[in-house]
């Protein structure tokens, strides 16, 4: 027997030749990574273009508010002029601005101006780092600052000039730059999240509709809003600051959620805040004596889209839970499909050996090496079955009742009579008793005993455990 064993081990595990073939197989995959290089190359190219556009934007003529009168001046010229001593006021007592920072509109104009300058600076910094490192995440960050910076500046420039009655046209250059940044940011979102981006995109569109409706109310019905808020002891300046903060946070978080995969709880909070603002605008519309119905229409639109977003967010949460539960079920049910690693017992190993001749009595020697249960009986461990007849189900058990005859026999042999060996980590199964701990421990140690449990029996065990969890 020892000679046969050595011959088989020599044939199955050929030690000669392994050192020569391993270096060749190890070198083969090292010559294949062109895909990451292509991705890095594309990231670097677009990072360079984004940095170039950001720098060029400093010298393009954009709309600058000077005393709320828009003028076409480059950002670089405006910054040079402001710090050269031609400022009208100072923002927070530090930053020079052209508008009166003592009023809320002038303060907002100054904040938006320096927010755009900061966004361009962050875009250049993250773009250069992405250009050097080739990391796509840094390029996404640079694109986010570029799109949100120019988008915020374009919207606020239009809203502030409309409120003051100094202009009613959009700044086409800032709008075009914001559109380019938004398109690039959207492409990056789809490349990261795939089809899941559609849900965040729809929610962002609803949020932008809310922002547009709120801005139209502030632009066209300032006196009506001021009269309504005075009844609550609020000033118009404070109301504008609150609404501006809500609008900016809503739009910013909506843009962030295009790339973020988690955050439904935070989404629900901002949708509720939007609904509160929409309800307040509806109150203003019903109590104010407006000349037309557009105030009511804008208010209803702001409240309606917020309510739709809440409903949609609830559906997203339920859909996510269903997908998680389905993934768990597929993991447990599909696990039997994987072929278990075969356990080579001594008896199977002896049958696989080639016959080298000799007397037939050699087979009897192999039987002595691996004694049968008849020759060396193993005393079965006593099992408390609570009066259960293994094949006639005299004692009712809710789990065993759902098994067919074959599955019932399999379960009895495995977990009650334990013909295939004991499982010390798993408690004894009590027929007709409380067995929650049995099912819990069975799935904890499933990896050790998976090869003993047939596929059909495991599926019914899982279904019963899920229903009674």
C-alpha cells in the first residue's frame, strides 16, 4: 500500500518543471494593462482642457455688478481694480466689493463673486493634481467646482439684477461655461454610477424647478412677500437670506448626489425643507392681493415638486431594501451551485490507485485499513426527539411538515440521528420545540457543513428561517 500511495502522489503532483513554467505564467499578465493607461490618458487630457478653460475664463468679459448695474468686465480686471482701491464697500470688513454690503442684495452679490473666484481656484488646483496623478476622482472634484461655481454665478447675477430692475437678461458667457461644466459633470456621473444616475438626475431636475419657482416669486412679487413675512415679525432682508441659503444648499446637495451612492436620509430632510418653503409661498399667494395668478402658480409648483420628491425618495428606499433582501436570498440559494471541494477519503484514494499485480487478497488488506461501521460500530449519540416518529410525523413540527419524504429523511439523518457525523457548534434539533437558535447557528457555521446538506433541503431551511426570523 505504501508503494502505491507514493506512485500516485508522484504522478498527481509533478514537482519537476514548476520553477520553469511559473515565471512565464507570472510575466504574461504583466504585459496586459493597457486599459488603466487609456483611462489615465483620457483623465489627464480632460484635466488639462478644464484647467485651460478655467484660466481663460478669468480673462473673458463676464457680467460684473457695480452698484447692481451689470458691466462686461473680465474677472481678472475686476479683481485687480477692487484690490487697487476702487471698491465701494467691503464684504465682512475684509474683501472689497462693488456693491453695498450693508444690504442683503449687495452682500449676496459679493459672496457670489468671490465664490466664483474660489471655485475657479479649486478647479485649477484639483485639475493640476488630476493631470499629474491621473486619478479620475480628482477630475470629478475639479468639474464639480467648475460647474457649481459658474452655475451659481449665472443664476444669482440674473436674480439680483431682476430684483433691482437693472437688467433682465442672462450673462451668456457664464451660462455657457456653466452648461459645459454641467454636461461634463453629468457624463462623469453616468460613467461612475451607470443607470442609477437617472434617479439622482430626476431629483436634481425637480430641485432646480423648485429653485426656479422660488426665484421667480422673489423677483416678481417682492412686495407681496415682504407684506406677508412682516406679519410673522420677520424682515425682508432676513427672508431673502434664508431663501438664498435654502436654494443654494438644495442645488448643491442635488449636484453632489449625482456622484454619491448613499444619502437618502439627507435627501429626505432637504425635500421636507423644500416642502415647508413651498407651503409658505402658497400661504403668501393666498393672503396677498396679487394682480395675476402667476404667484399662486409658482408657489404651487414649488410645493408640488417637493412633495413628488418625497414620494420618490420613499420609493427609492423601499426599492433598495428589496434589492438587498433579494441579493441575500440569491447568495444563499445559489451557493449550492458552487462545486464543493471534494474530500478524498482513504477508501476513495485506494480505489483510484493502479493495480500493479499480485494476489487478489490485496483488496482485503485495503478493507482492513479503512474499517467499516459493521466491524467497528460507533455508538450513536442519544437524541431527544420528543416522541417524534422519524417517518410518520406523529409529533407535529412546523418545519418538518413542509418537507417531502426524501427531504424529511435527509433532515432526520443529518440533524437528529446524525449519521454523517456530529456538528458540535449547532444545537440539537428538538422536534415540535423552539429551534430558532438551531437555524441561526446553522447559517453561522454553514461553511463547515455545506457539503453535507442537499440543495433542496438547504433552500427550504433558508425559506423557513426567513419567514420565522
